[in-house]
């Protein structure tokens, strides 16, 4: 779910851009985050996901293939970072999410039985679970597309932040703000949902564009350190702790600035968390990451992509052929630029 600090991010730290403004940039994409988006959004009116003839879910493959193609056409070089084993601090959150999804699945089935289509779709989106077979099929597709895949030892967002901080990508891409707490110099939001987006529970739509959040500008405008930003997150609640009841991001920011640290805030308010603030802070400052990874693309295996999508998962051959032609043109366009060698790791 991520830490809820969007409302305290100052305007001067946020730049709204067009997709093409990121041309020539390498972006470290939080793969689990984007796959959850596709699995939630790409569904029928009654909430049923796309499936092949063997009843295997393909919503994530459709979203991943066509959205990655859009990135390539815009000149963006995505690097997909996958989660590893969750840290022990996160296990309670993982368990709670599992319970919420199980409950949503029950409510989904009941809504279908009653013929309540809107409610069914709403519960179906809450019930989304990213299983290992789904992750495996996503990696197989990306491999045939020539996309770089990084397997994080633990948190994908932490690994993506490390890749960016190391100068091997321009920004992290995720809807969650945790990337900033993990130290990503820049975070791109809305990258995978560019275009018209339906407002929850309404038939109205809004235009969504990518926004880049600059960590240094954000900290400077708020007049806090990264450690204090993490403390704000801890007070609000992160995947590692529930936070302090009744304390939102604005209040948390004020308290941290007044008292200097999360520990002093808790001491002044007479509140004790289940975990020490220093332990949670350390999880953001020194997460487990890998230093061995590749960020360059390979030439796509066009026939392999077609076989995987059409023969294996029943995608429309005509639609995939048109998409592959667009992919060829995108790579051909890059061949006319000096940047192609860096794309392909030459």
C-alpha cells in the first residue's frame, strides 16, 4: 500500500511531464507495483480478469506487453525490478493483506450471485493476488522482449532506489512513496496509468500524466533530513509499522520538525510502537540490495514474443503482429540515434 505522505510533498518538488519528456531515460520500474495495477484494472465489467483457454490469468501480460511498448515508442528504457523475500518487519502487513484479499474474494462471489456488477468489480480489484506463476509468466514475457530484469533480494522499491542512487537509472517508477524513504533521488508516479482514468465509484474520468518527485528539492522545501522524512512515515504508518493513531502526514511533519525525531515525538506523546523507531528507520536506510544487475536491453525475440502470447496464451495474432511492427519501428528509430548502443549494452 505504501506510506501515505503525498499531501505534504511541496509543489516545487513535483514536475508534471509528458511521457515523451522521459525519452532517452532509463527508469527502474517497481515490477510488483505495476503488475498489481494491471491485474486490478484490466478486467471485464463484472470483475473477471482476462484468461486464456486454459483459464490462466493474462491481464498482467496484456498490460505489461502493451504498456512496455508505449514506453519504448516514447524512448523510455524501463528496467523491471522484482521483489524478493519480504523482510521480517513486513510479515504482519503481508498477513493482513492476505486476509483482506481472502475476504474480498468471498464478497466478490456473493456480489456476482446477486448480480451486483459494480460491487463485484470493486471487490475483485481488492482480491488481486500476485502469485508466483503470474510473476514467472511476466518474467518470461520480459525476457523474450529483451527487457532487463533485476531480482531484488528483498524489497523491490529498495533495489530500484539503489539502482537510481547508483546512477544506473534516472528515476524509480512506482505509485508508492516508499521509494523516497528508501532514498531514490527521483520518483516517477503515474507512468503506467497515463491517459484517462476513471474516478473510484464514479463514471467521471480525469487526465493522468506522469509526475516526477525530486527528493532533494522535497527535503529542502520541507526543511527536514531524509531520516526525519522516514520518521514522518513511521508516525503515519508504513509497511513495517501501523503508526500512531490519529496522526496524519501534516501533523507528523509538524511534530518531527518540532521535536527533531520520531523517538522524541513518541516520548512527548507517551506512545510506544511495537517496534523501535531506530529499527524501522534502519530498514529504510540500509535495506538488503544486490549490487549485481544489468540495466541494458537486448534485441527482442519477435517470434518468441508471438509464440508466447499467441500460441501459449491465446492473444489475437493480428493485434500482436501490429504491436510487434510498432516495436520493430521503435528499435529502428533508436538505430538512427547514437543512444542505441547504450540501449543494447554495447
